[in-house]
């Protein structure tokens, strides 16, 4: 099932004439290629849906799914250090002299070059959905660094890309804290059983709670003492569960059991037809979820 486990979303101003064909051509100029023998890493675009070979953009209902593939060579620092120490020891023994820092740096570069062709590689994929009609780009990433890597590559492919993180009228930590103080939640939203509280005046001071009633006296006492809720597990429309962070990123998204069973029962048997339906459903869910989420935080603020 097509699903984003984590979600970072951006406001997006689509360039004029952006279509599936235009995007496909742009990404095709930066295709993914595995690391060369002397490359530490490589990245580029490849097919987001494995069954749809040679399609760099998978489209459904106006939603455009893309995938950035990245490969990096694994060279543990301990292995490099061990090889370097052996070379230094050999030179000092054979030439009866001390190897100093500048020469060690040169030897280290040689060690890396020798090890690269024999090293293992690791691949990762980062998917994103472009939603031109709604003005969003959503990235399947748990860190802003990884999401920005995809956006930078997309900007290179398109020539320009105007995106920004949304701002809200009320900060997420204040709204989440108010909910745990008993303030009524908007219709369709419900608390789960996990949160993290931090003291804004004391660095490193935090309390995590999991598997308990978040409206209990203990958590209430911490909030009264000045702690703020920085992460909070929520359920939306009895369909999707996730952990909302103060920076508006969504983590560990899961479908409710009932909703998953419903989707499984409705899924087409044909693989590509199922992918098409899943992308359409995912895009429509985000098109509903994101505005509602921002509305719970007082609505979007102007930049």
C-alpha cells in the first residue's frame, strides 16, 4: 500500500505550465545512477512505483508522485583509521622517520580512494507528492534536512521552485498544551496516549509519556509548572493516527484498523490500478487533513 510514514509539508507555487509531461521531462535530465567506483554518494530521480517502469512521475487525480533515490558508500571511520595506522606504521618502520599530520592527511585520502571500490553501498528513497491544484508539496521524510535534499534536487531539475514552510497564527506547542489542559478539541480530532513535554527555560529538561491518559493529574501538574507540549499523538477523523511535532511535521502516520480494512476491501486487484487508487486517496486525504490541521492552530499566518 502506498503510504507516507512521516510527513513534512510545504506551501508550493507551481510554475506555469506544470504538467505530468513537463515534470517527467525535467526529472529525466537528472536520472539516478549508482555510485561510480570513486564516488562517495550519488542521487537522482527514478520511478516512484516499481511496477510502472520508466515512469519518473506517477499521476492520479492531479496528484504527482515522484521519488528521489540516493546511494552512499559505507566506509566506517574505524576501518579507515585502521588502514591509515598500518600505512603510517609501515612508513615509519621502513624509512625510520616520523609521519606528521600533513602527510597523514594525504595518506588518508589514498586509503579512502583504495577502499571506495570495495565498499558496500546503501540506498534510500524519498517520495513526495506535488499537489498543484491545492498548492502543497508533501514529502515522506522525518527530518527537514532530508526533505530539503529532495526540494533542492527538484529545484535543480525545474530550474526554479517556490516553496515555504507554513506559519500558523498560534504556535503548535501552545495549542497542544491547551488541549492537555482540557480545552475542547475541534470536531474530528482526538487525543491518543503519547506526548512529550519540555521546560522552555531549562535546556534538556523533558518528560515523555506513553500508554497513559494524557489528561491525568500528573501531566497537568507539569504543565502548571510551566512545561509545554512539544509532541502529541492524535487521531483525525477516526481514520489516521500520527504524532504532531511543534514544527508541524507529522510522524508515525498510521491508518486506523477499521479504515485500513475498508481500503483493503475496496482495493482493485490490478497492481497499477491499485496504485492509482491509493495515490488518489492519499492526495485527497492530505488535501483535507492539512487545511484542518492549520485551522486548529488558528489558521495560516502571512509571511
